[in-house]
């Protein structure tokens, strides 16, 4: 049996769909009933038979921070995909990020070891890969620098990776994937799906930086291939293509039949925007939409290399422009 954590998220839901379609016996963890609708909505993007596929999953209500409930979810399990995470770049969310991403992953790792799990696949992020100079390609060998001005999200995902690497010293076979910005359909109210919603409403500005993009279908296909392969104790960057934000937002707008942004946001404008967002948060208590680290990423040029995964499993990524067009078409049908 296969266990999936974070099954109600974008990666988790698409992974569940692939595993069920492959005829696997799957157990998935969820925290709240309302999040289960995310899975049904993702499934409905690809089949009319989504209700029966959804019911074939053995759902377990649990939390990766609740060890007794989590322990029950591991009974009879041989393989684990750990997709659960908390994503936030808000500095005031640091303790919650630590608990979910580091302590939660430590709990998964410990239960994998105690239950003699054959293999663990952990979904990390390119945020943990470190930086290079002169726009040299970032690879799996690019060293993380703890002295850099790293975001709270990156710090906790790196800490989670350290827990997974600890597991390898205790005999657990693992693979780690480090995806770029993951694009997929079915969850439109938060995450990358909300970008299609924002583009549909109309975007005024683009920024000067670049972004590493990958389709969720490619991410889950690679995860399954790695788990079914003899490859172990390795990590892989998953970026199909590196795009400028200008190109990304223009193609995104086209996909949802909206007008593309025409103006580049200056660094001064972005600096003012995140400071005003901070002030709004302080005055109203509303969640941050734009932080200093998000602003930094929007104006930074990066170049990620996925050569290692392409060579390891002979994988060819799906072209990003076609992926965006397909997701945009699904968005227009569902909203």
C-alpha cells in the first residue's frame, strides 16, 4: 500500500489521480473535510468518473504533527510520498512553518523508519538549492548558504531536507524532488492556480526577474518513476524551462483570454508595495500578500538545470507554453 501526505494539495491530488489510474492501492491523509473538494475538482479536470476514483482512495483524517493519528495511517504501508507542507513567505509565520515543515517531516521520517518503509519520496523546493553568480545554472551541487538572506519558507524546507537525509543514515531509502513553480489545474483559490484567476481579472505589471516553471503532471510522473526505480538517496531539480516573468505573465493572460500586462514594475515601486503591504498587515491583521523575499525573487534572474533528472530516467519535460494553454482552458471551463 502507498501512503500520500498532503493529498488535498495540488501535487498530492494529481499524484493520487495518477496512482489510482495506475491501479495502486492508496491511502491518503487529509486534515479537514472541505479540503477534500480540492481533490474532486482536480480529478474532474481529467475524467467524468472522478467520484468513483475519489472513493477508491482510503482516506484517513490525520495531521503530520499528531503522532498517534499519524501512526495509524502507516499501518500496512510500504511506500510513502510526503507532499504535505505549509507554504508562506511571511516572517511572522516562521514558527508554524518550522512545526509543519521540519517537525512534521521528522515525524514522517521517524514513522517510515519504525515501520520499515521501503522508500520515501519527499517533495521539497528549488528554494533550498542555493544561488550562483553570473547566472550560471543552479544544479543539485549548488551549495546552500545559511548566511544568505533566505526566506523563512526556504529555511524550513531546507531543515526538512536535513531530516530526510538523516533518515538515509538510519537505513531508509529516499528520493527528494526540488520542483520550480508548479503549474496545474483544479485548485484556483490559492497557490499557483490563483495566478490564472488573477490573470483573468487582469494584471497591470510584470517584473524584471525570471522563474523556473514545471507542470504538475511532469512532477508526479517523475516522482512515480523515481519510486519505481532503483535510484535512492538522491535529489533532483525539476524545472522544465526558465522564463522571464514578462513572458510568463503574457502567456498566462493569453491562456485565460485576458489582456497581458504591459508595464514593468520598477524596483522602487516593488519596494514601496511590500512596505505598504506590511503596514496593512500591521493595521488590519490580514495576511501578507507581498514580502521583501517575494519581491526579491520577482526581480532576480535565475537559471535552473534539470540535466540530472533528464539523464537519470531519460525524461523529457512537457513544453510550458502548451501546459499553460491547457490549464487556462480548464480554468475557463470550471469558473
